[in-house]
C-alpha cells in the first residue's frame, strides 16, 4: 500500500459537515466525485469520508475503468491516482482533457515535482501528494468545485456607479476587460480558463507590485502552502498564461518572475472604466 492516508483513517471528532452544510446539501443534488485508485483500502476510506462530506462517490480501480465510469456517470470532479494499471493517471487525464473540462485532482505517491508538473500541464486543476489527510482532500475538492461553480455563472453587467477598480486594462497589445472577464490581443479574443483569467486579474490589479506565490495559491486555490512543492501549481499556471499572452514566453515582457518571491506585472499603459 502506498500509504495514501497514513494513520489518519478515522475521522477526527467534530470534523464532519456542519448542520448548515447538511441543510445546504439537502437543497441541491450532491456533487458526484469519481475516485480512481488501484488500492481497495484507499478507495474504501475515501469513499467513506467523501460520503460523510455529502458527495456521491463513484469508484474505479484502473485507468480503463476510470474512463468507463466517467462516461457512464458523468461526475462533477475526478480524484485521479497516477500509478494505475492498464492506463496510468496521465493517460486518463490526457483523454479526459481532450473532451471535457471536468475538474481533476491528481494524487500521487511519487514525491517528484516533475511528475506533478506533468499532470498540471496535461490540464489537472490541482495535485496532492501521498500520504495525505482525508480532510485536506476534502478542502481541495471544495475549493476546486467553488471555482467551477463561479466560472459557470454568467457575469452580469456592472452598474457604472459600482465600478471602482474594475474596467479596461491595456498592456501592450492586450486589452483586459475585468467586468466581462475577457482578454483580447490585437483585436482577437484569447481563450483563458476561469483560473487563468483570475490569475491575470490578480497580477494586474496593482501593476508593478510583487504578488507572492503563497498569496496567489491562497486566493485562487483556497489553501495555504504547506510545503514548497505546493507552490509549483502557481508556476505552472503562470507558464500557461505566458504561453497565451507573451510573444516570447521564454523572455516575458508582461509577467516577470521575482526570484524566491513571486510574480509582478508590467507594461500597463492605461486603466479605464468600461463603457456602458
């Protein structure tokens, strides 16, 4: 056994859902989570914990079964182990991303940063190293689903009188519309994910101000870094953003790295409110 959960197999006292959470869950259908892991003990523990947290849980023990269950059950989120028989987690992630935007959290017993980065580059939304506490996985799932729900809500037009720091930001050939959450480059709209736009908006909120990687992780992913490798998710998303925005991503002009700290935006030429 890879030791996914260590010795934390029993829920700690008082760690279950609150009455408010239970009441809220009763008002809407429970989210469906597909858990993919080749260890039966891990699947049993995660199934128990996630059911207690109010989720409907679907299980798969290998990569091929994961795809079959995904197509059959259409889950709202996938928890995906890397080391799987028949088809590994990277292969599953690659195939899911080719046809779906379902949130994916990769879990891996390989304490190897390059493996985690590879998963994120394939399109995973987050990763978690084994062994981990079930409560941490629950927090990661809740944070990813919150971002997904916000992204799915149509953005209403913002009254002029309430537009304080929102509006149009121009930086080089980019035009960033923070109200409509749209970015254009030389008149052509760029396809950014919800998280990518949120990262862009955070970095350009105060041009020239360094934004620490830990701050980015907490604001966008909803949890503080517990070790340095947690911050790699930020680096991967900055790299994605540069690939879409910068003429030469290896020599960025808009988003600069402040070594050992975080990132800073530059090149903003104007900030103005959007027209009604």
